[in-house]
């Protein structure tokens, strides 16, 4: 994304702001905290127009940038197999995004699920993710590839001509999904480098990595995501969150304890992280931030936020806007 922003930005400074060395070799196993990445994209937006930045960034990516998962994408016999591998193995390279393949009358939806405040950085990241899927599809497909439609939850930029030209199809902003709609015919196309033998080897390797991560390793993330989704309805109860994760309250409490976690601590950290993200977005008033983080009164939110961060919400927002 930094490279795609062009020579008009301070590339070294931008990468250094998130702890990356401009001259270091690329390593797909080096990960950033999601909010740091969103901060980076927003810093880029302060230096240049980012309307088509996600599209430019996507064009620079290749399957090889995704390590073993990228190889599995290339080696899958068909494009449907490629997308199915992403949906299954995404946890190997991200803990903040999930993918879903959903059958429809017109084809399949490749759906991006990402929780969090829809700040500018997250919006740009979602656009880039969908654009990247199209980019690497075009690299492995033996025929020209475009989705039937693109759906994006957030409001459109001032112009959508760049997006429609890139995707080669209608792009619907303000949708209820972040997704690509892909025809069955396109998904049935054999990949240029599809190979059953390589696929079996790579899939067994990815399955082993997935087993190593273990389902419980994502328990903290999944719990905090569920809490964040519930906060606008008030402070969630442990039993309700357990049910949303497909567990009984007793089993949920036991598994949290096994990982040295407590529901109360996860709730507090989720509220704190969500509040800080919302306060970065000037569109939300302090009263709205309080409501969205589960507080019935702004005064209670102010006291809690000062306990978490050491500053009032108003001073935190002012400090961020002048940084």
C-alpha cells in the first residue's frame, strides 16, 4: 500500500511508523496489529489522495506474497478451489478477518467479515482485500476475469469510476455486505497452474499449520468480536456471548480459564479498544461513543475511559486530532 501511494509520500517514515524497515526483505509471516495498519493507511491519506489506493495496492500483489496459502491458491485445480482455500485457511495469515463462500442463484458470494469501527483505514483495507482477490484471480485464470458485482458496506468515495473500471462490473456501495459476486462459470475455470499433486501436498501442509494454531488460540479474538457486536445493546452477559459462540456458559468459562482469560477482563479491554477507535472518528459524538461501548450514561463512560487510558474521552480525541 505504501508503494502504491507513489513517490509523493514519505515511504520510509510511513513504514517506520509501524515498526517496519523500508530496506528489509519481504516476510509474509511478519504481521501488524490491525489498528496500526489502519493508522498507516490514514497517515497515507493525509499525504495523498487515497480514492484508488486500494486498487493500486491490489495490482502490486501476487499469490506468492501470501506464502504457502498463495501457492495453494495457484495450484488449486479451479478458481472455486482457490477461493475455498482462502475461506478455510485465512486464519493462517490473519486473526481479524473471516471469509465465507455463499451460494446464490447468480453464482457465489465471496464475503469478507471484519468487525470493528468503520474508520477510514478499515474501509480502505476492506476495499483492498476485495480488490486483491480479483487481482490474484486474474493472475491464475486462463481467461479474463471479472466478478458479476462488488458489494461494499461503507459509503462511496466522491467518484466510483476508478472502482468500476478496476473491477469491470457494477460496484454497489452502502450495501449490507462486503463481497464479490462471482459466476459459477468463472469459478469452474481451470487455473493456469492447477496441479492435483501439488494441491494435495500444500493442503496437507496447511491443515497441519491450522491444527497447530488450534481452535482455542482464537478464543480471545472471537470472544472480543462477539462482545463488540453486542455492546450497542448494553453490557453483554457471559451466557449470551457463550451461546453466540456455540458453547454453554459453563464450557465457555472453563475454556477461558484454561487460557488465563476472564470474561470481565475481555469485556473491559474490548470496550476500551472500541472506544479509542470510535474517538478517532469525529463523526461520532461523545454520547454516541458511550452508547456504542455499552454505557447508558456519558458520565459513566467518561469515568471508565479515564480509568482505562488516564485521560478523558474529550482530551484523548483532542490529542489524537493534533498529533
